[in-house]
């Protein structure tokens, strides 16, 4: 399922609206309310009823927080973030040691 580009809610199949910008960026909207807020130049972080605002202020519901954590876990499992270790000798060279 797609997520609304403004409020972050999931959009059911067959509903909502898709807007494609000239540069090829695709925006999905669940309602005309979200579309109008983007047109007005509003930022989701500053709009109280959006998921991004709730996440920023620590007011996410337990269910929404659980979903967000699952998405992050899936992204890291899929290779989204990979960390590499440095050997001891390489670390000394970086610090300026012998």
C-alpha cells in the first residue's frame, strides 16, 4: 500500500490521488485536505495531525510506532544501512600514529 506524501497515513487501493511533478517525483495523497496543505506550502513537521509531527513530538500511538520500527528493520535487513569495521592498524593510521 502507498503512504500519503503529506500526512503519512496508508492509502487503500483504489482511493486517493497520485500527482506527478514535471521532474518525475510522484506524490500520493489520501485526501484533498493533504493536497491543499502541500499546495499552500505547509510542512508536515509543523502540522499537528500528521504522522511526522506526532513522531517528532513523541506522541505516536503504540501501533504506529511498532510499524515504523518494523519498516526500519526491514530497510536495514534489505541492505539499506551497512556498517563496516576498521582494523586496529588502520585506526592508528587514521589518528596519525605509526
